[in-house]
C-alpha cells in the first residue's frame, strides 16, 4: 500500500485513515469512536460480540447491522444472552438484521456465560482482563496503513487469556481489532486529523 493511500480526504477537507473510504457511516465511526478508550464490562462485552461477528467479514458490514445486532441480542446484556434457549437461537438465525451464522450465535451465548462467570463476583473483571494487555503508547505515529500490524504479542496474549476463560471467536487478529477500536492502541496514521 502506498503512503498516499494511507490517507483519504473527505468531503469536509479532513484527512482520515485510508480504510475509511467514502462511506459516511465509516467516517462517523472513525471520527467519533475508533481509537477512543473504552472502559466497562458491558461496553467491552459488546465490543467482543461485534468483533466476533465481524470475523471473516468487513467492519462496515457490522456497522450497518450494529443496531439490529443490539436489538436482537437484548442490548448485549450478558445475563439475558447467557440464558438463551434453542428457541432464541432459532429466532436469531431467522433474523435478517444480524449475521446469521450458527457458530457465531453459539459463541455469543458462550461468551455471555464466560463474561458472567468472570464478572459475577468481581465487577470490572472483564475490563481489567482486557486492559492489562494494552501496550505502552508508541513513541512514533505509524507512517502508513502498511505499518499497522494485524497481530501483536499483546493481542495474542489477550486471545490466550480469553480462551482460558472460555471465550470463543477471540483469535489474535480479532483481538487486535478490538484493541484498535477500544482505544487500547492508537493506529490513526500520520496525516489523519485524529492523530494526536
């Protein structure tokens, strides 16, 4: 990827990370959410859910279905999702607003149960577990999208820790995407207006 394609200038004249393209939904997500530090068990459980559904797909697909996913999965309440029955699974697999993948739906229920197990007696435990893998800030801003890693030692360690707690669809690449979106790393490249 060339340096030039690492930045795209939007209709407002602002330079943004090149992955945004010309989609307004992507621009808004990039400008207001991506890379903003996210804390709290519930918010991070939602992020795990969305990243798991994204596996193998583009993030814009998830953004376009996020409200449908929130509604279909009871606003990502792990206590409710953990109690889902076969009837709920059938309902979800028939819902065109979500990613209708049986393995991902099953993983959502498994991950809700794992979240409850982790946080039932220790609120904040999911937040603490994930944030312990946030690396120190980089000394230099990434120059181009070609410099952005897909996997890091930290995302691999996070994946391993989550799997040890029973989570599924939390591979190292998926967890690095979570680290980016939840602000554990700052991958806004040079020339992006969001680069601090």
